[in-house]
C-alpha cells in the first residue's frame, strides 16, 4: 500500500492510522521528543481508567471526544 496517498502524515506527529482515536481526540496531547513522538491522554490525570501514554493505535476508548487535540 502506498502510505503517502492513503494515510497522510499529519502535522501533529503521526498519521490517523498509526495514532488511532487520539489523533482527533480533544483529550490527547502530542509530546514530541528528539527520538519519538508520544501521545499523552490528559484524562489520565483525573481518571485512573486511562493510561497516561496509551499504546497506539487506540481503536476504542470510553473517554474519546472528537475535537482538536490539546
């Protein structure tokens, strides 16, 4: 599969398919480092059901709310 055509890389560090729901969740925050880009779930700060740095791609999530990542 040609990844560039079917799975465009977003400016937020990763592609929709590689990140999953976090890519469009308002509770997600992109955390770039010199070696990798991580996605932090801000719901983890107040709700122990959520992992601070979930394993990607996140395909289902009870806390998902569409919107721009924080």
